[in-house]
């Protein structure tokens, strides 16, 4: 008699577990085939010297040499440095600009039009973006930017060929191309702040800046956390734009020049042009560790102000 | 909602099950090449009439001759070619026939991807091709394919631009060229170059490396030691060679945004260019072609010498139709037609505008090979030296390219750049030799 | 005084808006203009802002050229993006439901795992996944052991399978479903409805905005995806998607005198995603606002 409820509740809990895993089963099968097995294979490859032209089984085991070689490779270290600049620059500068835009267009007439305007580059394939900027805006002779400079009698710049500014030129394009989604997320965040807070601030006679500093910004913290984490994860893996804009426009071989090489481009070239699969895979794990550290640091720093996790 | 989900699910299943692997009854050969556009499809005039045949027309001719063979052409950009071989190989869908750069030969041969031609064809290559091309097709001491195209470099200049500044002849020495380049450069009032006196070829490894090698050899320097164990790039000759290139930047004859591709628009006066550019020039310049284009040997420092490379045709070792593949190549490259030329020779000369490697093709195309553009290239073949076919050649050449570009950009001196290149290249060579 | 300050800030506002508008708009304007110019106009110095007479033939040439299979690229992109989007919606909503509305051991672990997968760089999977697809049983001439053919690599499956589940999608769906009160679900459970029934008849209609958001997001993402199609289509050119096809054109044409065609093709390549976004942007924004990513 007394065993019955617990019996039935146990059966219910077993049933719930089964149902739960049934719902998760597509994802679990997927992760097994396309995540866990590949990561295992990659760990194996990262300890071997393999050119992909011969079967993996006839590659040679070389221990940690791939990892050691990476840190001896000047180009890899450049790629780490550039990607660091890229990630921090595109994410945080992008967020700053996006926040300004979001505030500007928050209560404006024709808001959908403005949203569309800033969002249009986001839906444009990056090949097209690279094309527009590489052979239109940034072209040295007859490009749009240099034409504008010439109107003011300023000397032309080699936007993509000059190793001092090339990385920043491409970063600007990356910000241009991705700012729309950041603006929309910020808009959502701003709309989520209850009006009462602003009214209370008004009654206290707060200046707009004060209001922004003490009401808007603290309440946007979760949005900022979300954007920082997802943005950084993406930015560390940037590939398309640098791969396609290179240091002169069209040829990917050039994107290897030290000034603009990013980690993913380095990995791509190490694997598919230099045929060093082991080293490239080892580099991918180093990249993973970097992303992991960054995510933890960002979560740490931004959570200190009492930001909740995604519950 | 449920219905939508069901439809989505069905769609998914159908898509996943749909496979493209239908079996063809014919012998299907896939030919992979770096040629593209008119090189494959032929040159067509304004009225849509075929003026000269592309590879596709020859292949169609063969398929008519041998109805049981079907040949598919795949065009791959140069810079993705090696990757394509690799990826296709891993996917188990390798092409049957490759037209590849000799530079990749060592890697492909070491990994057993390509095979030697049948003995009859080897004999044919040894007997009928120019020695430099035979050298190019020789990998690790064995002939690994049929030379298809040899390429070397000359100075291509804009006759009108030179005449405009009072020059009657192209530069003969490097110093003359540096001097002329700065005088030919036209700038607007902001200092922007609107017309380049000189532009370097850039964009992929060989584009940068070949002209440099020419200068290096001219100075009496060497790329690698004879046993391929060491790079000799940072020798005094090597540094002088790179300094000679940098002189063009210092004196304002060019800058880092210069592009040879603007020569047809007459925005560049002088370029060091390869033989395959002829048809692009003709198309780009149209009626002005004869008036504008001049070709001369590369201006020398000590002696005339230029770098040379080879493309050869070969067959994948895993092909299921090796015999048919070699049969096609024999018909295409070795069987002579009525004019005592080969079909490949005709394609090279008439459409691609490049230099064939077979002696009879060189002799029996007087009209095309003695023309304005190609004649100098053929004359300069006697001064051409073949680039080394070493292991990891793509990686090594990319390193050299990167270091040269660093020097162009002024972020390294010539010596620093070549010291760094030597160090990195030696580390790679040590793995293989 | 207050009024002048307001005026100044208003002017500043409009100045900033004008700046943003031109920065966002000019590049597109240039592209469309370039696609209608002659080659001489494209390379002219100074820049040509407007073509003297629009060259509509650029578009015609692109659409009819035998070398450029724009139609094929469109078709491939469409098939791949649609199927990926449909399956991501399905798998994400299923997993999201389990994570948000069911209690069972291992649930939170799975959620943490899903979130952490976002941190793995694509490059870790690239080569192994390529091999796994080749050895996929029953596809592309393979037997049940995955031998004999080229597996999933010779069909659209090779472009689709590695993307049918999205950690981001699961996260989004879970966040959204968390906002639905448990009472709805509990009431149905007491009525004896099965979990699958609750999922399809109660939850699914309620999360429509999330479906739209995720759907657009995923479709555009797949449409524009580049690295994986670049690798897969190097061995299967008949599968080339639009971004890869456009890049092939860039490499083939950027050194020639028909660059204007390239710009025309680029314009054509941008249109589908812009249209989709235009049509659905209201839902998209609403979805983001509602989904609790804030």
C-alpha cells in the first residue's frame, strides 16, 4: 500500500527520462557523429605528420612536435596577435557603434526603414561584401574612399596593400557587415527596459548622460554579456573576409602576408596549401583553448556586476 | 504545425537519400586543368563565331572519334589546384587526367598519386621535346608526364607610353628600367599614381618568385644548393637581386598597389610578364594591340636570364581507366596532324597564346610563334633556367613570396627578408633531404 | 537655453543619422552602379558614380553565359539552405522542449554541453567530418560499411548533414520555451496528453515567433556559408553554392576585362536574402525581442 505511490512515481520518472532523451535523440546522434568522433580523430591527427595525400594510417606519429612547431612559427604568432586585435576591435568597437545607432533609431519615425538599412549588409554574402569593398571602396586608384580624399586634396591611401592599415581596413568592413544584428539585439534590450526606471530618473532630475550611465547601461548588462560572448566566439574564427580581400583584392595567396593573417586563414593555408594536416589540427586546438579562456574571462568580468547566467 | 513538421521531416529524408551516383555506361574520364574561360571554350568573335578552338572543342573531336569515351573538363583556379587534388583524393573522386605544375610533382610522386607514362610515351617525350621541358617533367629522376606548356618571362611594355617620353627603345639594363619607370610614372596633384611606370606581378607564389629568381640568377646567385639541402637566398647576390627590385619602389617607379592587370587599360607602362598573357592583352586592347604592346628580354644586370616553369599532363594512379586516359593524351599531345603539329600545340599556340614544348610544334607554327608577342619569349627560352622541383615546393615558394612582399612593403630590409626566408626554408628542406 | 540645447542635439542626431545612412547605403549604391557600367567606366579615374548609359547587357551576359552557372548555384544554395533550415527548426524545437519543459537526469549537463560546443572552432571538425561523410553508409554508392563510393560527398547531403543540428538554435528555442508558463503544459498533462502531443499542439504554435526568427537566421546563415561548401565543392563542382560560385567568378574574371559582369552577378547574388529579410523583418525583430536574449 505504502510502496505504490513511490512505485508509480518511479515509473513516471523513468518515463519522463525516456521521453526527454527521445526528444534529445536527434541532437545526441548528431553530436556523436559530427562532434565527438571528429574531435577524437582530430586529437589523433594533431599528433601525426600527415599530408592527406596518403591514407591516415600511413602517417607517422611525432608526439607534440606539431604543437612545438606552431609556437616556433612566426606566422602563427602573427596570426594570434592579429586575431586578438581583430576580435577585440570588431566586437567591442562594433558594440559601441551599434549602441549609438540603436539609441538613435530607437524612437525614430520609419524605424523599420532604418533597421533595414543597417541590417542589409548582414544578409549580404561576404563574398559580395569583399567584392564591394575590395574593388570599389578601397581601390587605390579610382576607389571611392580615395576619390573622397582627393576632393579634399588629401593623398591616397593603399587601404588593403599597406601593411600598417590593411588589418584595420578589413576590420572596418567586418564591423560594417555585422553591425546590423548587434543593433537589433540592442534595440530589443533597450525596449525591454521598463519605462518606470526612466520616469524615476526624470523625477530625480537626471541628465540624459546620467540616465544612460545609471539606468540604461546597467540594465543592458545582460545584452552586453550575450553580445560579447557570442561575438568573440565568432570573431576568433573569422575567415571569409580576410581570405577574400587579401592584401590586394582577389588572390587568396596574398592573405597570408603577416600584416593581416588571421588564425583561421593560417589554419586553412597550413592544411590545404602546405599540406600539414597535423600542424593545422594542432592549431585548431590552440584556437579552442584561446576561445575557452576568453569566454571565461568575459563571463567573469561582466558577471561581477551581478549579471545572471542564461536561466 | 504537425503537418509542417511532417513535411519537413519527409523533405529531409528525401534529400538525404537522393544521391548523385548514377552509373554511366561509357568510359568517363575527368580532366582537371588550370585553364579557364576562352582557354577551355575557345575564342568567339562578336558574331558568336568560333575563331580558335578551346580545349573543349578538341575533347569533343576525340569523343566523336571514340564514341565510348566521355571526357568531362574541370577547371580549377591555380591557387586552389593543389587543395583540389588533395580534397578530391580524400573524397575518392579524383580526376583521371591532370594538367599540373611540375612544382607539385615531388609531393604527388612521393605520395604515389601520379604515375609514369607508358614506355612508348616516355620515349616520345625524351626524343621530341625541348630539353628544358623534359627537365621540368622529370620528378625525382623519372619522367612523370607529358610537358604541355612551358612558361618564361619577358618585359612587356607600352610602346606609346615610351614614345611619349621620348624613349625609342625598351630598357636594356635594370638600371635603365628603374630610371625609365620613375619617369614614366604619372601622378595627379595629390600625389596619387594614375599611371604606373612599372608594376610587379603579384597574387600567388610564382608570380612574385619567378621574376625574382630571374634576377637572382642574373646576379650569379642560386635558390637552393645542388643537393636541395640548403637555401642560398641570403647570399650577397640574393640580397643584391632583391635590392634591385626595391630600387623601383624607392625611386617611385611603382608602389605596392600597382597591378599588372591594368596594363590592357594602359595604366601601366612596363611589366615583367609570362607568355600566357597574350590573348588577354589582345582582348583587352582590341584595335590598339599592335600600337601598344612591345616585348623585350628582361633588362639585365650581368647577363640575360629568366625563370621558366613547366606544366605537364599526367594520369592519376588510382584512375580506373588509366589506359584510356593515356590513349587520349597520346592522341592529343603526340599524334601529328596534317600541318605536322599536334592538337595540343595548336591549342597552346592559337588559343592560349602560350609556348608549346614539343619541337615540331615550335617549328611548324611560324605565323603565330613569330608574332609580336610570342617571338621574344621563344627567343628567350635559350636564356631560360628551370625553377627547381623540390619537396614542399608550394610551401617553400609561399615563404619566399611572403618575405619578398615584406621587403616591398618596407617592413623588412632585403637582408632581413632573405635571412628569414633562408632560415624557414632550411627548416623545411631538413625534413625531406 | 534648454531649447537651444535641444536644437543642437537634434541637429547632431540628424547629422549622425545621415552619416550612418550614407555609410550603410553608399557601398550598395556603388555596386549597383558598377554592375551597370562599361568596363572603361569601372576602371576610370576619377570614380564613375553613375553610368552614362546603363549596360543592362551585363546582366543578360551573366545570365546566359555558358561558363557561369548562376542558375545552378542558386538552385544548390536554395536546396541546401531550405533543408538545413527545416531540420534545424525540427531538431532545435525538440531539444529545446526537452530542456525547457521536461525534468530528467542529465538535462542540465546536456544543456551545458550544447552551449560549450559553440566554442569549438570549425577547423577541428573540418577534416574528420569530411572523412566521415565519405564513409557514410548507403550514400553515393557506399555499402552499409561505408565503403565503395564517395558517400555523402557527391550529393547535397554532404553540404547539409553537418549542419542539421545547431547549438545556437537549441539555445534559442529553450530560452523561448522557458517563457511559456508551466501551467499550460501541466494542464495538458493532467488531461492525459502525451508529451509529443503537447509539443506539437500546444508548444509549437506558441513559439511561432521563435520559429520565424531562427528560420530566417538559419536560412541566411546557410545561404551565406562559405568555408565548408568551398571544401566540399572542390571535389563536386555540380554542388557549388552561390557564395562559392561567386568566388570562382572572382578568381576567373578579376584579372580580365569583363569585371562588370562580376558585379552584375554579385547584385543577383544579394537579392534573395535581402528579399527574405525585407518580407520577414517584422517577425525577425519581434522574435529577438521576445526570445529573452537580452
